[in-house]
């Protein structure tokens, strides 16, 4: 993972501050040395000396849940229903890395270590929410987890989604877009190592599961706007499959329900920043 120091951070460090942030909007890089998609509007933030990049997702309407004719789908993915997201948001191009997590929290709970750019894991829901709150302080922006609807819309490609929905984020070829149980060699891998989806997002499918904001609830057929999930519940919602999960459970519409305090070694997250 590329680390950079921006001028603001240098000045702030010189002033004796432990953390600083800066931000810029450009089309130049996703933070991993891979060019961002042409025309993508990106936002690059820095916390301490670790840079990360987000892509702007425009408002839109999509079909959330299991695709018609998906014979692999479970009841929890149905019924597919129309969801409208009325506000734009920025979503990180990658899962939160161990470098960023350590810079923000001072710790790293991960099971897998030793390579640059590995996603943080063994993070429970409370850890992820606390990270977002701290990152909000450091960057001066509103940083949150994505709602489940924001996650799925972005995974499908958002306002750049292909006309035909894909099985996984970025395509139907799981090996091309994801680290999953069939190719991971039993471990996580540096973020951004597989093909991005139409928005320029990496590892939305696979590598680590990603905690979403809100409680787990069953779907209804009603069209909804900006769904936040139930007002109360017992389980949170990790999405996207992971390095130790088989193909059926890596399908884009599949949803887990996990206790908020259960942070397994396949559980990480990515952040959303509000404009
Ligand atoms: Ca993932």
C-alpha cells in the first residue's frame, strides 16, 4: 500500500500533532499504483501518513437482492426489490488495510500479517464503527460503514453498473475478481490484487467479508428509498464473501447475519465518506 505524506500532514506533524489529514479530488490513482477508471471522480484522504482513495457513487435506482433465475439464491436474498439511493456518497476503492487501521487506532488485531496492503480482519462490528468515528475526527469528514443498500449498489457497479447484472462484483468469473476459498491458499491477500468492478472498486467480492451499517432484517417486495435496515435487531450484516468462503456464498446478493461482537479472521470492512 502506497504511503504518502501530504503537505498538511507534514506541517501538522511539525507542529507536534499526532495525526493529520488532507484531501484531494482527482482521477490519478486508487492508492495502490493502479490508475483509477477514466472519468471516475475520486477522493483521496490521508490519515497520519496513510493514503486511501474513494470513488464517488451517484444516486440511482437498482434491483437489490437475488437476480431473477438465480437458482443458487437463498430465501434471505429474496425478494429482489427496487431500491433508490437519493444521495451521492464516496466508497473506498479497497477494504481497510492493516496500515490504515494501525495508523488510526494504534493497533492491529489481524490474524494474517507479513505483507504490505493486507486487509485488516478479526474486527467486530463495534471495532469497525469505532474506527469510522476516529477516522472522522482525523479527516474532518463524515466517515461511516456503508449501509447494506449502499454496499450492494456499489458492488453492482452503481451508476456505472452493466446492463446485465453480474454474479459477483465485477463479473461472472470468480477467480478474476475475487480471493475466495478456491484460489486464496487459505489466507487473505493484499487489497486490489484482482480485477475491479465498473466503479473501480476492488475485492467487493472476496478477500474479507465487509461489515455493513445497520441491523439484519428480511426483505420485502416494496420499493424503498435509502433503506437503513430495521430499527433494532440481534445481528449485523457482513457482505461479499471471503478468502475461506465457497462460490455460492460469494454471490453478490448473499447476506450474512453475524453477532456484532463476533469478529472472525475473515471479517473486515470498507468505509464510506459523505460528500
Ligand atoms: Ca471483500
